[in-house]
């Protein structure tokens, strides 16, 4: 017997339709600037709709910065880019109190000079090139959407997103992100090389007089409304069970875990993986024109949600088994364990 497919209330379905149309227009605007990368753009949109942050991994020259900036412009969001370097300090991100003289009274007062984190879309470029002390300056902003400096807490403008990039090849002089920092990212998105035809179009666009600029098609207030709409999408019981089974099956210390998992996984994902996989699946369902979540939505997003939350063992690395290989095997074997729950 198939589970009952619940849908969002009728009075919110109009908002869902506007969400789909807004995302179509955003993709159209980004496509005027960035060639290809449709899957990456979709995952970024899903993360934004789910009120999450993204970690982008790819070699230099794949238009990661251009893609993020184009997204911000098409959504009328303020945008700042920080180039992370070994000498970057936390105050360079959050801002600091400075002494400023009042021209009228002649008194000197402490005035807070806001850093680049005070924006709506922040690009943390090559985030792993700065020490953990500086990386940690983003933690409060990513979780609570606020910044505390000198005992005073400042709220950030909504919507607020952190999109960080990493170069997967050059690891000399880098500082791997701590697990707590990685867990704050909803997705770890792999940005791959373009196809031959796409690369040919890139050449045509960038070596001629062709020029384009994305136009704002939605506002920040609309993005916040769409984020609320995503949360209204009901979660069928069988999809919730699938998410629970998938995440818990990747924990080596769980008593129900398969023996090969204990051999290949050192640490598994925490509860935040379940929460964020469900939210992302709801956003994907709406983007694909559905008012209910299916198991396919959760399966499609398992890789970007889990690949940065699973720590492989030395055995896995020695055997050349990647985290994506582990997730693929978990998905392949999961139906056998989940059949009784459907």
C-alpha cells in the first residue's frame, strides 16, 4: 500500500507557484553570465530556499565566484567577497571598534566599523587558506545570523547566506575545516569541468565583445517568503523514515550498522544532517513543481548533504574508497533495511 501523499494548503499553493517562476527567472539571469553548471545552480537555489549555506569545491577557473555574484544580483541581495589568506584576522571579517573623534564635541568615542560579513550574500573564497581561529569568526553568523563584537550583538540583514569555496587540488598551506564548521554547511557541492560544447561557448563569450549583466528579478523579502513556503511542505512518514535510516546507517557506532560501515567510516553525520536533508528535499520538491516530498527528492540530495559530514577511516583512504563511494553503497543497500517501514 502506497503512503498517502499530503500537500501544502491550497491557500499557499499560489506562493509555491510564484516560487517556481522566480527560480526559473533567476536561472535565466544566471545563465546569461554562466555557461552550463545547471545542477550546481539548482543546488545553490535549493540551499537558499532551505535557508542554508553552501561549500563549493572545484578547481580554479570554473566561474564559482561569478556564479555566486550573479545569483546575488539576480535576487537584489547585497554581496561581499572575502579572499581568505593565512594572515586574515577575525576582525577583518566581523569588523572592530575604532576610536573616532566627534567633530562637534571634540570627544573621542568607540565606534563599531562593520566588516564585510554585514551583507546578505557572503562569498568566503578559499576558506581553507585561513587558520581555524579566523574560520571560526563565521560560526555565529552562520548559525544565529548575528555577530558579537566587544560584548555587543549585531543582527545581520535577512536573508543571509555564506557560500564558501575550496580548491580540492592544492592543499599545501591550507587548514582543513573543522567538523563543527563543515556541519554548518547545508551542502558540499562539487563544481566539475564544463562539457566540450559549453567550453566552446565560454570561449565565444569571453574573447569577444559580448557582454551581459544579470537583472534583479526577485527581492530579499520574496526570498524570505519562499523560505517560509518551503517549511509548509508536509513530510510523509515513509520519507522521514528513509532519511532517518540513511543518516543512521552511516554511523559506525550505531548497533544496527553494517560491519562494512564500521570498517570504512570513522565518524558519521549528526542530527543536523536529517534536518537539512528534509528541508532541502522540500525545496527540491517545490522546484520540480510538486507540493509533496518524495523519496527521490531525498535520494537526489544525499550526496551534497552527507559528503562533508562523513569522516572515512584510514582503511577507506588506503583502499581508495571515496566518501561518495560510501554514500552510493549506503543508498544501494538501504532499500533492504527500509522495506518494512514503507
